[in-house]
C-alpha cells in the first residue's frame, strides 16, 4: 500500500472515531505524511512506519510544539501505531483488523466533543486514554 491509500484508511478511522476527516499532504512534517483529519479539535497525521519510526516522528512534532495524533501503519502490515505528540511519547500498537480495540474505545470515550477544554488538556486526555499500560506501571511502581 502506498502512503495515500494508508492516509485514506486512517481518515476513515478518524471519521469512525467521531472526528472530521480529510486527506491533505503535509510535506513539511515528514516525507509521505498526510493530515487525515481532526479529532477533538486536534490535527491527526498519517504515515507509514514502524513503532520506532512513529516514536521518532512524534517526538519531532512534540519538539516543534505541534499537538495532535499521529497514526502510522507498519510497512509489513498487521498493525497500526498511535501516538499523541506529547512528551513523553508513548506509542500504542493496535492490530489493523481489530476495530474495537481497548485503546481505540478509550480514545473515543476521552474526546471533548464540546471543545470546552484547552488543546493541551485534550491532548493529555487522548494520550492517557491510549496508554492502557499506565495503570499497570503505576501499580507496580507503588508496590516497589
């Protein structure tokens, strides 16, 4: 699959999650990157890459102050990676064929549909929703 096809799939996913979808090339971000919509008032970007490439791109966007959601598809297929461009960047892998995955359900529940909160608060809520392992890490840290 080429980057344009992947971007169209990611735009459809953004629409399913309750956001506004579009497919616009954004060469200034990274080669092969597309803006695929807006979720809770935050831009969503699409690309192709492994988990480590996703983390690298998301960290670069966070350093520039670009708040949003980055979605990439693994080049070999099989999984999608999600990352909110906030430090520390956490990348979540979700199988492509699982539409009701826990991180996506939590993401949908966390959305501020009224846009009453500031962008940073919305980004933090999205990052917290995607990071399903955070509660486990907190529990184990408390037990140490």
